[in-house]
């Protein structure tokens, strides 16, 4: 339909696999899996639940009768009870034991944790894929000198590969945070209306040990080793905040990368992929705008700001629960994942297709290198018998005049010509140019790249299944 709002995350940005994780099908099928797990655990713990009832529930676990559920929700204004009734219509023999002892958050909150855990796994795979691609880029260009910048002013040279390691290291920090977060994901379990498990204690005639074993059984059936030891009706909303903080961290790292690429593309040193028929501007046909990097920046800004939502939600919960979290969480949590997914898809696309222009990089470097090489030139001149202090003053004078030629008159940097023509230095032009090899000024950059990739990145990626990310973007 073209006459109603459609989320850009579906139409333009997020991948099909991430959209499916936050789909209605995933949500309601997971509800039914949890109801089955609850019934199975209750039967195993001795309650009056039969295998025939469970088999009937399993028969319809993926066959959601949406029309019946929607009709019932319009009547009762409660989504969980609407789906309990709809499931019961399909399973008349099991109708009386569906949702036995549980409250709405048993399916709602546990499903949210299950979905977020799977979504974090997808994010991890894509994050690892981007790191792997950037690592290959860093190793390929580990020896290529490029002008370094501090304060966005020309500084000591680095290498193209060394700069890429800055992007990788930020992502490695995000990966470490993500792995730690995943290692601690817990289900809510079956805590009841205020977290006391009173309804389940009643079902088991006051046998608390059976209630505890029931919760362990349900968690295992849902694929989790741990549940929150205490809760109100909901799991602590701080968990949502922790999750989105990790996604925000990924967005921050991607934002920094995208800004660097946008600057480098303006300098014509490195460009993002640009397709043969791509249009950069509707008016200026010659332009190659960095639209993919700009899209990363835009979506990253959204995720960073969106992380405030669960922080505020967590801090404003009342006692055992309040419902003003629900509408916010329905939007803020899925969209944070969808946006992060889109960011990583574009990041992978850009990283895989970066175009490097060595001649432009060399030109920019050589325009500034004479200033940076002056100390080495001075040391060589001292070796030939020159006075260090006199040479220092002469270099200062020549440097000021060369800078004037560049800034005031728009001429080329003629500092080397000036020094070569100064008899005080006693060095020929060729001798001075031998000092001007850019590789003399990059320090341990190539070794740092190799050490970083081999000693830190590769071991961290070992065992992580990277996601195959299509380089074809939707639009």
C-alpha cells in the first residue's frame, strides 16, 4: 500500500533476517513455544497436564490464527489473553492448561529476551564480518604512507593500513562488549504477577523446590542456562538499556569511520564504492557524493539517541512494574536493532569496496613532508660540519617563506629548493631528497598493523561465524 506510512527500516535499510526476528510471526510463534515449554515442564513436575494436550499444542505451534486473535483483542483489549483464546480455539483439549499459572510477562518478556539474544547473535556475526574485511584492507595497505592529521591539521605521516586499525580497534571494543553481554543473557523465567511465584507455589501445594525446578526446566527448554534470580512482574528494564548501549557503541564506531571516509573522499584519497550508473547529484552531474557513508552517519545518530529510551524507561519504573514501558519498548528496541543492522550492512559494503588513490595520497603527503623532514635534514647537515643552532634558525626562516608561498600566493611548497640553494647546509638536492623518503617517517606503523591483526584481531575472530553480507544495497 502506498497511501499509508511504511517504515524506512523495512523499505530501505534493514536486512530480511533482522526484520524476521522482530516480526509478528517470530513473536507469536515464540509465545506458543513458551506455552508448550511451560506445559511440558508442568507435566514433568507432576501437574495434571497430559502428553495428548502437549501434542495438540505442538500441532498448531506455527499455525497462528491471527484473525481469531485480532477479533478477540478488540473485545478484551489484552494481546496475551487474545492469543491464549485463539490458541485454545485450535487446541480444545489443551485449552484449559494453556498459560497455566503464568502472567502476561511470561510470554512477553521471555520472548523479548529470546529475540534480542538472537538479534545480538546476528549483529555479532555482521560485526565480525566487517572487522575481517577491514583487517584485510589494513594488511594490504600497511606500508602505504599517508598524511596523518591531528586537529584536522597535517601531522606526522601514518600509513593507510595503520589508520584502518583505528576503525578496527573501535569495533573490537564493541565486539568484546557484545560477547560479554551475550554471555550474561537471562530469561525472566516464570515469576508471576509481582515476582514472588505465588501462583506456581499454589499449583504445587506450597512445594517451593518444585517451583524452582520448574523454572530451570522451562529455561532449558527455551535454550537458556540462567534466569533472573529476582524480578518484579518484568525483568529489569536495565537489561534493555545494556543492550542498546552496546548497539550505540557500534553506531559510534561506525559514525567515526563514516566521517573519516567522507573527509578522505573530499580529499580524493579514498572513496566509497560508486556504481557505474549511480548519480551523485541531481544538479551537478560530476559529483560523487559519499552517500553510503552519509547514510551510516545518519542511522548511527539515530541509534545513539535511541539508546536514551531504555535508559529513561529503566529509571522510571514503579515498584514491581508499570505499563508506560510497553509502547516505548515496542518501538525503541526493535528499531535500534534494525538501524544497527542497516549500519553494519552498509559498513560492510563500503569497507569491501574502498577505492584507494595512491598518487593523490602521495601528492598530499609530499606537499607537507618537507616541513616534517626539516629536523632530519638538519641532522644530516650537522654531520657534514654544520652548526645545529644556525641551521635551525635558517630552517625557520625558509619554512616561514615557503609557507607564505603556499598560503598567500597559492604556489607549490618550495622549501626543499630553498634549502638546497642555501650553502650553509652543504647538501645537494638529491641528498636532501634522499632524506624525503616518506617511509622514514612512519615509525613502526607497518609492524603495528601486523601485530595488531595477528595478535589481537585474528584470535578474537577465531570461532565466530561471520555473516555473509550481500554487497548489494536495497537502494
